[in-house]
C-alpha cells in the first residue's frame, strides 16, 4: 500500500529540511516511490518574506511510519 509523510520547513532553510527527510528515509528504510514539493508564501510578505516549503514523501509499506 502507498502512504504519505509530509515534512514542513522554510524556503531559506532547505538544507535542514533535506537532512530531516533523508534522516527519516534512512532511519526507517522507507521504500520511497515519489517526492512532491510545494512552496507557499503568506499574503503581505510575512515572516521576513520567507515561505513554507512542504515535502510530501510517498512510500510503500504495510502501514504508516511515524
């Protein structure tokens, strides 16, 4: 079965988000099938004009991985 795991970070801290995702994959030996990304910005340029970066990891497994 295919499951979804979402990671959230900031566009100005991409390396930290990449590391968190890679650590999760390695720690859980996740059978990743795809990774989707999306970048969103707040209206009005909030948070020092930095947007949220979301990684959605699709993986195959017998159940969800925390």
